[in-house]
């Protein structure tokens, strides 16, 4: 009996530079300048680790730079484990595997976003931890979706679990396809 519900295509996207990979769902297949690309989004929940700087009204979140993630990863991993989730050092963005308790009311979050200044960026705080010097860090989920642009690897490569293997674009390739991708996304959101 055939499954009538269309299954989302899962792929593995690899970063050639550091060997990391991330499992993604294909959002859209694209042909740009005769080359095949995919717009994909992570299968697992993307997260950002941010340091809390300042106090009271002047408090702000400063995302931890990629090269500094190693310094706080172990503490962040333990904090996530206490929430029955696993922090994964995946390509492009850290991800969280496992089910997280949803205690934030989606309506309330969206209401608060409507009152925000235009340059304010919203995140959902998932958990927090402190480093050895007592600085506070938050593991947050960005409200904006994480979209990954990838291309098929040469040959019929299969990644983990026999999923098709794709690779991230070089910064030059990304710069050349971004205008087309942005216009595709603008058209899509204009229709919704």
C-alpha cells in the first residue's frame, strides 16, 4: 500500500572545510545558471549560544563566535542534557536533538515580537549555563528560519542512513547564487 502523504526528502549536507555535516529536509530544488542546488532546513532544532553582557536595561545577548564555541560547548552540552536533549556540533549551525518542553506560549511570543523595535532580533531561550568565570550563557533558538543552500556532491554519494549527500557552497558560489535565491524566497512569501 503506497503512502499517500508525501514524505519530505532528507539529505545530509557536508562542510568540506571542517568535515562536519548536518541532516536536512529539502525545501526546494532549484536550477540556477544550469546548476542544481537545494534550499534545505535542518531536521533538528537549530540553536545559537549567546553570552549575556551588561545588566538590567543594558543587558544584551552576544552570539558566541564559531571559533570560540569549543570553549563553552561542554558546559552547553551538559545544560542541554539536563533538559533531555543533546547538543550537536553540526555543520552551519549547532542543533538540538530530542524533544524539548514547550513552555513558551507561541501567541505571547508573537505579540511581544509585534511590539519590538525593527532592529531587535528575537530568540527563544531554551536553557542557560555559566562558564568557569561565572559569565552567563544562553542556549537559544532563533525565531527566523535557518535556510541552507547546498549542491549535490560529485557522483552518486550517499551519506548516513543512505541519504543523498550534498555539500555547502564556497563563499564565492554563495555570493553568486544569493540574489536568485533571495528573489525566489521573496516571490514565495509574497504568495503566502
